[in-house]
């Protein structure tokens, strides 16, 4: 099994990040969304890698196979966004999603975050199970902080309370 490296996003990763995320959204899940409709992906350093936020990529054999963004929304809270893992490296045997989440939790604790919120679409059923298995609790949209960056496609919301 090839080694998976989790590292922070660098400017040269931009096109590869899009090449992981867009096919999953559009082809796999049939979500009619473009890169232009996701301007955060064009300004990852400014949008995610500021304050207590960060954006990580999972790399296997020199290729980006996963992404995870953590957006600082103030008040020691953050929003988990853009967690995507390429189909060929999904599942427990590869552990890409678990490694990304593990890195994010370590960063969140070190940064002093108290809560991580996320929004997702009801189409990502396997993701719901993954989040719930990893300590996220489903919450009502009305329980989100005002600063949470809502996406039009999101209709299911979660919260993770850090110790």
C-alpha cells in the first residue's frame, strides 16, 4: 500500500485540487456546480489559510487524492469544507479521509478551537456515516453560528465539540 502524505496546500496545488473536487461533485453525485461557483477554491490561502484555518491535501504517489478545508469563522469556531477523497482511495483500507480528519482535529486543538461545523448535501450518505462515526452530531440549520458560510447545496448540518 502506497504511503499517504497529508500536508498543507501550496499555490502549485490549485489545479490538482479542482481536478479532485469537481469530478466528485459533478460526475459522481450529479451536482450542477462549476469551479466559478466555488470562488474559495481560487483563493485558498486567503480564504482557508488565515486565522485559525488551514487547507490540507492528501498525496499518494505524487498526486493529490484528497482535500480538506478548515475556515476560521471567529469565536474559536471553524467550518469544515471541501472534504473530498478520490474514489480510488476511499474506504478504511486506504484511510485517506481518516488521516485528513486526524490532521484537522490536531490543528484545531492546537489552535484553541472549540467547535467545528459543517454543511453537506443529503446526497453524501457515506460522508454522513463517516462524520457521525467520528464524533460529529447532526444539528438544525438554525443552530449554526451566524458566521457559518452557507452553501446553496447544503441541507444537512453537523457540529463537533472539541474538548
